[in-house]
C-alpha cells in the first residue's frame, strides 16, 4: 500500500506512540497468564529433575521416595514410573545422546537406566548399578564424552564402563551438595559444599582449581551455556551470585529478591536469563546482568520449590516442589502460544519495542512492574527491607562517628565473599 | 700428599711448583723426594763434603708421622746444602696445605642447598595455582565471543541450524519386533497374506511396478524428452527466421503453395473422412473470411490503381485486373453449404441486432442477394444493415464490406466498364454525400453509437463513402439506444472528470448542446478518443429517457443539415469544452447556501474576539501581582471609613520585578502556557534514567518514532527487530567452538589482551547491551 510518510501528515508521534506503549503494557499485564499446567503423580516431594537432551517433550523427575517418573509434556502425562532407589533420589542426569539416564540415591548407588521403556515382558531394570561406599548427593554427565561426575564427600569422576571412579577430587572435608560440568569448556567442573564454599575443578589435570568461601552455604550452581566462564550460584542467604570464574574475588552481579534460601537455579538456553527456585515458595526469573528479577511466579498451592528447569527451546519453565507436583510455566508470561501470523508477529515486536522505549515513563513502569505476591512473601520483603535499611543506617552512623577511614565502605558484591583460597 | 692433592680435583697441576717445600720441612717421605729430585740430593752431599769431611752425628730421620716429636730430632738438614740462585728465585710463599680444602669449602658454601621437600599441602597448592592460571587462560579465549554476543543487535537461536534427518521407515521397522501377543497375531496375519513386514516393505506388485521403471528406462525417456525439446526449439527458431523474411514474393509463393497443399489434402480428406473434411471446410471458410475482410483484393492497392490506369492501354494489365477481380469475386462468394450452419453460431452475437431490427426480413442472411451475386440497386440499403447485423464486428467490417459489395454488384458489367463504373460510382457517392446533407447528418447521428465499439474506424467511415439510406440510419440511431449496457458503463466511468461550476455553465451547456455535437464531430477527426469521450458524455446527459433523446435528436439533425461538410472538414479541431453534470452544480449551489446558513446560525459568536480576550486574560494572570503589606491602624488612626495614608501604602506595597517576556507575544493566534501541567507531569519522566548522561540523549531516544505510521516497512522491521529470536520446537544447544567461525583465530591473538583488560571490562559489557536497546 503506498503511503505518504510526510511527517506533517502524521503529527504528535511521541504522544501517539506513548499511548500505544501504554496500551501495550496494559495488555501485556492483562495477558500475563504464565501457569500452564501441573504434572501430578509423584507420591512425595520432587527432589530433582532432568531435561531430555534430544526431546523437548520429555522430562524426568525424581522424588523423595526414590521414584523416578518420565513425563510427556505435550500430553502432560506420566509415561513411565520407576522405583529407582530406596530413600531420596538425590540427583539425576541424562546422557548427552539421550539414550539413557543416571540416578543417584540415598542407598549409595549410582544407576544407569534406559530412556526407552522396557519391551514387552522385560523387567524394569537399570543397565548398570554401581554400589559406592558413601552416599552420593548429586550427579552430572559430561556434555560430550562417556564420563560422569558424582559428588558426596568427594567429587568422583567416572568412566561409564567402569565400576570405580577414574579419579576422586577432594578439597576440604565437608560433603559436596552439587556438581556441574561446564557445557562449553567441558573439562571444567564446579561444585559447592556445605562448608560454604564453591570449588572449581579441572578434569584434565584432575585437580581442583580454586575455592571461594561465601558467607553462607551455596546450594547449587549452574554454568551459563553461552558464556564459558560465567556461572551462577544459588545461596542460602537468599541471594544468587553470578561469578566470572577468572575473577572469583567478587561476583559479577548479586541477584537479590528472594526472601528465603535459594534452592536451585537453571540458565535459559540463550544464556540471557536464569530461573531460580526458592524455599519461599516462589520461582523468579532474573536477567543475567540485572540485580533484581523481572518476573515472579507463585501459586497458592505451590510449596517450597526444590528444583527448577528451563526447557531447551527457551519457552517454558518447569519447577518441582515439595507438594509432589511439577508445574509448567511460560518463560514469558504474556507470550501467545502457537503459531503467529506475520502481522501478529510484527505487532508483537512493535509493542515490545515500544515498551522498551518508554520503560522509564512512570505510568508505564508502574504498570509493567506490578506483580501480585502472596502476603507471606510481601510481608517478608517489607521486613527485610526494613532490616537492610537499619543495617545500612547503623553502618552509616558508625562511620560518621568514628575516625575517617577506619570503617571502610564495602561494596555489596564484596560483602558476601569471605575468602578466595588458591 | 701427592695423592691427596690429586684427589682433591683438577687443581693438582697448579700445585706442582710447590711440591719440594713440604718435603723439605720434613713432612713428606724424603726418599721419594730424593728420587724425584736427584739434583737436590747431590747438592746436599756436596755441601756435606765442603764442611770438612767431618761426619756429624747421624741425624735421625723421621720417616713416619708420630704423636711425639722429639725436639732433638729436629734436623737442620738444609744447613749444609748449597744454595742455588735459581732456587731462590722461585717464590717462597708459604702456602698452607689446607688452602685447597678451604677453597672447596667456600665453593661448597656458595652452592645452594637443595631445599627440603615441600609439605603435601603446599605442593598441591602450587599445582592448583598453575592449573588455575592455565584454565582461566583457556576459558579466556571466549572473551571476544561473549562480548560480541552481548553487544549483538540480534541473536538467533539455535546458533547451529540443524537439518532434520528422516530415518527411513524400513530402518525403523527392521529394528522392531513383535513381542506382545496382539502384535504377534497381527504379524501372523500379515505373513499369511504375504504382506512384507521388513525391508523393503513392498508387495511383489509394487516391486514389479518399481522395476518397470528402471533407471535405464528413465534415462532413455529423459533423453527422448530432451531431444524433442531441442527439435522444437530448432523448429521455433526456423519459423522465426522465416517469419522475418521481408520478401513479398517469397511469402506469396509460400502462401500459394500452402493453399494448394491444403486443397489437395482437403480433397483427400473428403474422400476418406467426410466428418473431418467438414471441419476442415469450416476452417477454410474461416480463412476465406479473413482474406475477404482484408483489403487485399479490392483494387485499392498501389498496384491495382496503376493497373487500372494502365488497363485502358495495356492488354496485360487488363488481364491482371481481371484476374484480380475474379479472385475478389471468388473470395467474396459465400459458400452455400455453410450458411445454415453458420446462423446458429452467430445467433447470440447478433441477438441485439435481430431484436432491434424486426422490420428487416429475417431471411436476408439466408438469401443475401449480394452473396448470390445478383446486384440490385434498391435492395442495397437493407442488405447493408443485414450484413452489419450478420457479421459480429459491426463497424470495422462495414466500410470494407460496402466497398466489396459495390464492386461485386458491378461484376456483371464488362471489365472495362466495371472499372469505369466503379470510379463513377465512387464519384457519384461522393457527390451524393455532399449534396444530401440529410444522409450525412444521419450518418453523423449514427456515429456516436459506434464510437464505443471502434473509435478508430469512425473517422475512416466518415471520410469514406457510406451509402446508407437516411431511414435506415435513423433506425440504426434508434437501435443505438439499446446498445449493450457495458459500453454505457464505460462511458459513465470516464464522465466524472468534467464539472459544471456555475449556473452559467449549465445554461451555456444547454444552448450549446447542438453546436457541441458538431464540434465533437470535427474533433473526432483530429483526436478521436477525446471526441468520442465527449460524445458519450453528451449521450449520458441525455440518457434520461430514450424518447426524450429522440425528440432532441431530430431538431439537432435539422440544424446540422445547414452545415456543409467542407466547413466541418476544414474546421480546426477545437478543444472540447467539458460539459458537466447539473447534479454537481446543484451541490455547488447548496455549498454556497450552507455557508450562509452557518454564518446565520453562528452570528452571535465572534471566535476571534473571544480568543483575543482569553489571551489578554492569560497575560494578565501571568503578570506577577504586587504584595500588599499595608496594615491599617498602625501608626495612625484607624476605623471605618479611614484609609491608610498614601505614604504608608507607598512604603508597604511591594512591587515585584516584571515577569520575563511571554513567549507568545509575537504570535497573535497562540497562547503558550508555561505553567507545569500536573496531569501531564504524572506521565513524564522526572529524573534522567540510568544509562543516559544528558537529558538531550534521552529526549532524542524518545523523539524518534518506531511505528509503521512514520517509517517505511523496511525501516519499521529493522527498528523493531527483537533482540533474541528463538524458534518454537528447536533445541538450543550450548555454544561450542564450531558455532564461532573466528574462534580459533581469536583464541591465539585475543586471549591475552582479553585477560589483561578483563577486570575493567567485565562490568562494561553487561551494561552495554542495555544502552543499545534504547
């Protein structure tokens, strides 16, 4: 359609665009319905989850009663149930090719299972079972080779073909809660232990590299899948810390918004955002470079969220919680699902751009930032704000009344780091 | 001693010069020394002899080292010996025997001791540190990539486009086996019916059909097709070449040969297959008609005219003329057999004509006297009409046909006379036309109807002779009213261009109506399309009712009679004045009225004055007010009716400084309010947002519109491109070295600087993308 773009014919561009932006923001909030469905079937709290590396519709979950379930997300059904362990399923991971998966449990075993359900007349049995000496608390598979790592009192690196670990890495004596392979530089490992530290390992030299001791214990960590040296740690002190592994002295960003211990974290496959699960019964989405979350998900029935995963197509988020359910959320709350017509897509992009352009305008910001929170979280946030403010005031006062320079100003980033051990 | 000095190391050679000394002092073994130094011994004995041959008490010689050394045993062995100058010349530095040992000691001291092995912990730490440095270096090679990705305007995920591979069904099926009873049963059934279960999953028939089209065959077929295509292209090229040949003779010969060939074939066909022959005949008839419609054999060409002139004198020329005429006749002769067949086919086309011309004998087309070759003067006119109706193309064919018909009518007459007659006839026609303006007028009246059909022919028709009878023409004119509505539609569309603006226009339009027609006619010669359009417009105007029109037409014709053709022809083409619709004019009238109505309705309102007043008020309000601090009663008498003194008023009335000049003082039609609007302020940004450093930057970022209203489609797409694009249903794998083409090159050069500047840069990239986003 031929159009005349003479600016004189289309006056008031800023007010008109502002109106559009305001409408777009309002609509975004109106259509923000992130909750898609709940997968129920577990008979105890969901303790761990794993993504299928080749199939988007398949998700594995392990519960506190030792049961492992495989889910089909398109049908939102459980397609297979295995009684894998006695006691907790502590950790699970899928092999990079998607043919099998590993689980570790409280019964001191590592088990490898076929991804496909057993044929007719076949028994539901693991391919391999390794009986260890100690309890394994976590497991992760190498991204390219037939190697996996478990953690317990020490980090063990196993060859799939052997029943004894290739090497055991220790540094300190406390039990290690989670171990993760770097997805890009695949020889790198990160682990976090209950003695408040994060330790990095190199598989090639089979040595630990460096250790950071934080104020409180780190529960999990996750490597950025697009930036080799960046990882984020979910800490007990309600915060998440994004570190550059080359400069461990202070985290790159401190992400604070949770009001209780952060239990799990997972990066979006684009590496731009991550999702965190917390003991405060909410799930939050943080941009990697921002200190605060852009989204918070909660429902009335969702209890302490123990595990969370961001699906490999960057569209959905899965969280497993104490009350035995796995919930499926949209990663972008107001996104329209399904195929978009080109005009719809163009309109969506335009609206997105407008929202971005006018994001500093108070009305738009007010609408865009508005979120509903359950009262418990809301109150806790308020309380913590007061506490933080009090602490700040006290420090200010102390600084004011003491010799100049005697009380140094410590930045928020450095505050939480106790030491870096070489 | 010797051995000791040797054993101490490579310094033995340097010490040889001092070897005599230790022995002389009685440390070493004397015999050994004597043997070695015979000259020394001789000198000693010689000294003894010199002393007088007196044998002194034999001096005890100490041969081995003992703890107790007697003082008496100290010999003065060298006392009797002779001194040799040369010996004295040798340096007699007392050199302690321990010097070498000392040296060794110092050397040993200088050497660093091998340190104690480190403790296990420390050793591990060293290893860790080294490993950490190395690893962080390795990881640092991603720095450039990461920065690039963070700054990228748009990232499309997944980075590596995977090509979906489809596993063939056979492969899938071959791996699968029937296990459950149900499956086994089904398989059993399939086996029974000999259905294939595994590779290649084809029934025997299917296999056979596949076999039928083997690769060889397919190839062969392809080759054939290729060949056919090539041949076709050759043929096309050839045809094109032949078509380009300009030689008339060549074409004539070609045509003739073709015709002959066709005739022969037709005859053959007639014998073998009468049905096909009939079809062929029809085709031939079509060809003949085409030929007939062409101007080729009408004695109009250059050649024919020259022949006509020559015919009087030249016999050959005459013969040629005759031949030509004969050919013409042959062509124009209608084949009898076809006539009944032709009629139904033409019926729909001449529908209108047959309906509108009920008076004309219906059988005319069946027994056209012209076609029969029987010329008859009086019957001419109706026939013309008929032929008009008969042939689908009314205007175009008509003139030609007339010509032909005339010629045919004169065919009976002898050849010489025929020509002459022809000319005479033509002359006569011309005279008739000039002499009888009535007919001409009729013709002119007819014209408009035809214009729609063929504008180009109109002029030629006028110029050429048209022996149409007035009555007949009149009839035609009447029939013209019932022309297909399609033509009318077209007319309507083009009509809306012209407009009547005033009352006078309409009046002139009414009075000039007839004159216009003539003018249009004149113009038709010069610029046919324009004239035609104008004509149509006139028609449309009159299109209110057919009867009306008729009535109007008649006086118009009468008037036209007075206009000589010459005058019309000589008249220059004039610009046709655009006639207009009275409807439009009425609207215009109404518009004038409306204005009046509006002014009447809003007579009381003077908006301009109101505005002025408002502005004055705004100006007044904008002026700063003086502050009155006068308190009556202070320092003077107070009470009702008493005013404070002027002095006091002067003192306590504070006049504020004058306000800055108003922005709208030079704009009489504008009021600029500089007050802050609270309602608008709620929507405004109160402080500069973070990444911007100046408010201009921020304002600029807001000022530029991104919408499609202000930008072209392309620019709009570019401006609104999302920063991250993901595709539904695609798994996004973590980045790998293969995804980054310049990774290997960047790793070598870029790793180091990246590491060095990293601490500073580290936060920068995180902020940058945000800045770009605005």
